């Protein structure tokens, strides 16, 4: 929701400008964060389902990796204890469990801290 994206924007501005160069808003349910290493993150929050999100860190143009934390209930990942929460780790089809929190905005904070550690 718009309010959630505003909260995410504020979190970035207050604590993550050391890794962020720009924050764009390509649509009402999405932020694009440009990172200092020339990678980017897309933050999408569902306008329909409360607390449904995905945080996608795109690095394929740098090292062929992607990382995405989301809670879309894809039945392919039903075996995970944390289902529907999961992290796509380096590849679309490599999915793992994480200790990231499950509710906004805390889930985003955990993800962007993960990104900061990797940059």
C-alpha cells in the first residue's frame, strides 16, 4: 500500500543512504532503489492482499545473481517450514528459508541489511 511504501522510503532515507543512490517510484505499488554498486532493488507491496510483498535485488548484470524475499504462496516452495515466506538465493529456482521477519516494515529492514552485508 502507498503508506507502506512511504514507510519503506523513510527507512531507506534514515538508515541506508550509505548504499543507496536513488529511490524511484515507477508505479503506486512499487519502489525501485538504485544501489551504489549499480545493482537495484524492486520493492512491491500488494494493493489487494494485506502484508503481501516481494523485495527483489537484481544483480544479473553484475554477477548473474538475484535475491528475492517474498511471501507469495508458490506451491513449489510448500516444503519449506517458513512457507509462504522464502528467499530466492542467487537464482530463481534456488529457494531457501531465512530468519527474516515476516511483517512489514521489519521484513524489508532485514532484507536491506542482508543487501548491505553483501555489497
